[in-house]
């Protein structure tokens, strides 16, 4: 059997073990320590965010963002429909009501025209505006975030950026995750850099991060005994995990360059196949190309291609099934044009790990060409 080619495996930089060993030698294993402080400092320096909080996951970061922004108990929260469940599950944690907005064809991310149309209609008719919007920067590519942020500001909607997949992506030179009131990143095992599992909450508002920091350690008050005036969570990142993050941050730019190079190999190698189109990159933005994603010709089923690649020990994945189409959210309020439904029906993610060499990519390209052409 051919060697296994994974979709997006972890890729260590070299110094992770040294930072883990540092934690062991200090005996600061969990939850906090020098590695956590250093990792937060690295994120602040890289993204330009003034404050950062290292957490157990990106989902935990979104949950804390909702908590500290006071969003709860029936409040309405708008969100990208074309995303991963972790982006929107915290809406349910806080007993809120989701409202899903479809993608545009220009970015595959949340459509700012639909957002503005809905909010302006509400303003004109006196209907209550949502409390917040959670916008996802999908597959490492920036949404039309400057416009989205301006729309939210105009209508008084708090903006939370789900930049879980887009660390290092920029729009007009500004890092994704830093346009809204709060932003989040994920370091799950398959992300562009990983801590095995973990996340980060960022903001320029010191009080919001301070409150989130308090909640992330069970909301314990400063007393020798365990005193609580509100409930919190066990959401803080461990000092061991943060050591991995320190090492990964040192090679982030290198990982982005390699992922972008892999995307170029795919786009050039598959350009001759009629009907294929790749996820676009908005003018003025630069994505990290976390995953290379594409739309297949109408005659080719993504599942057929996925299974054919799997027979060759090559992992691929469908695009996200939109949230408005999930059984969990049956009947949810939504503004849908069908763009994300078509993306799900015709899209696929190809292996994009930064450890892939050019020969691996050439093999995958050859396999995809063979499967598509033999079926046409």
C-alpha cells in the first residue's frame, strides 16, 4: 500500500520539545507558567492585538467572547452558515438564537450584501437587531472583513471574528481576528500551527480579556479559600501545551509560505481540467491557504473522488456542510441564497500539510486528473 498522505498533519518546528522540557524542569505543568505567558506574548506581537488569552480551544474562546460581551438567554446572534460547528455551538451554550447568513461567490465567506440587506431592513421596519455576528474566515481566507466590520459598527452589532483557520491571513495588511470586538484562533491538531489542542482569544479591550481570563479559571475570586460570585469554566491552556505553541509560532511564516506554494502547485497542475475552480482570494487580502479547496466539474461527485483517493491511501475531505442544512438547526432563522449549498455539493479539500513535498503533490494531482478524466 502507498504511504498515507494526510489532509493536514501536525508539522513540528524543532524547539517544541525544548520548551516542554523547560516546563518539566520548572514543574509548572498545568495550568499556567512561563510558556503560557510567552505564547500569549508571541500572538500579540504577531497579530498586533493588544491583549491575548490562551485557552483550551477556539470554541472555548468564542464561548467566552459571548459571555463577556453579555450575550445570553434568547439574544439573537448572526453567524456564517458555511462553517464548522465549533463556530456556532457556543450560541447554544448561552441559550441564544442563531441566524445564519450565506456565503458570497467572491470569497466563499459570509456575504456582506446579505448582512447589510438584513440589518438595513430591520432598521427600516423597527425590528430588533442581533446582539452579535460571528464571522468565519474560512479555510484560511479572509472574508470581506473591513466592510463587514463597518456594517456591524453602523448597526450596533458586536463583531466576533472566528479566525480559527486563518492565523497569519491578512486583509489590507491587518491580521484576521483583529477587526472585530474580539477574535479567536485555533491550534487544533490539523491547523496551520498546532498545540495538539488549544485556542486563543484576542481583543484590544483590556477589560474584556480580563473578565474572560477570570471566567477561564472557574471564576475564582482572590481569596485564600474558593470564593465565587459568578460561574466560570476550566478553559485555561496548560503550560505544556503552550510550550508546543511557542515552538510553532517560530515557524508560522514558513508554514504559510509552504501552504501557499502547495496551493499554487495544485492550481497550476489542475488548471487544464474544465469546470474546476479554486477558493478565491479577495483583492487586498492574503490567506494562509490552510487547506487547498476547490469546486469540481458538475459531472464529478466529491464523494466519488474522496473514496477513489482513499483507495490510494490519500486523505481528502468534503467542504463544510452549511449550518442551515444541519438537522441540529432545522427551522433556524436564515438568509440563504444557495451559494454554500452548492459549495458543499461540489467542493472538496485536498491534502495541504506543510510537510508535503512537491513529489507528493504531483502524485495527488496525477490521481485527481486520472479519476476525473476516466469518469468523463
